[in-house]
C-alpha cells in the first residue's frame, strides 16, 4: 500500500460546539486512536483533506500523519484512515477517524474491488454484474493493496468469479467467504426477466396509491 502524507494540527477543544466552530474555520475535526494508546484530537485543513480523499485516500489507506507540535517538533504517526463522515445533505466532510498502526502487526481494511478488461471481453451480448464492490482484507500495513483488480476479459455468459478466484498479493488474506460471487456475466434475457417483477411491483404500488386517493 502506498503511503500518503497528511498534515494536521492539535485540537485542544472538543465537543459538538467546538467541532462546529472548527468547521466554520474551514477545518475538519478528526481523532487518532490505537490499541493501548490515548485518543488524540486533531484538525485537518478541509480543502486539502477533501482533495486527498477525492484523489483516492479512502478507508484502509496507509497514511503518514504529521501533527504540528505547537512550537515543538512535529509528531509523526503511521495510521490508516478508518472512516470519513459526511454531511447528509451537502456531502461535505465533517469528521474523520484514523487508527494508529504498527508496521509489524496485521490490520483489516475494506478495499475497493475494480473490474478491468471490460473493453477486451468477447461481445457475446452478456451483461456484467458487479456483485462485490469492496472486500475486507487482512495483511501487514505495507502489504495491503490500494485496490483489488479483477480481470473480466475472458468471461463469457454464465461465467462468474468468486472471492476464492481473486489473485491477491502474497501475505494478503480475504476475510469474505470464498464462494461469494465478485462478478458474473448474465444473459440479457435473464436480466430482463429479473427486471419485470420489479416493474410489476412498482405498477402495483402505484395502483394501490391511486385506489387510496379515490377512497
């Protein structure tokens, strides 16, 4: 996993009121926690952190967190981004959680599953169904991949790839069941049949709503 550098400032005031004030100043309140260690409150520059997240800084990403020392030397921690909370309406980042890690201890992270080779797949009319978009992996921080690529170029109608078929780096273990389907190629007719009941249910719901209005 590639390391990303994120700069932070110590946060001395905590609580909902202090968090609102921090966001009003263009900061993102955040915390750093670790096994056997005290939780540290920090703040991040909202624009810089939002750009980093947009560039691919997601949950499980290995981060070198540089916390300024209020006149003293900066403190550096090796952490992973565990969670990003967003405003439900605006979508702005309102909080972040980091977990301090040891490079010699395995961690668990949720990693994106990305399909590749779609443009090289045989044009047989089949429809790719991407079932698993993220997967829980267990590995040392330095061995954790940024994403899991699944090559679908050789798949045909009726084929599927399961978790057990994934090619993971050495030392990386998937926590999902091996029989869980990652991607499958369905025949167009089957896709259409699956859509019909949903359309019928929607129609029945509309008719029921009209009946209630008439009552």
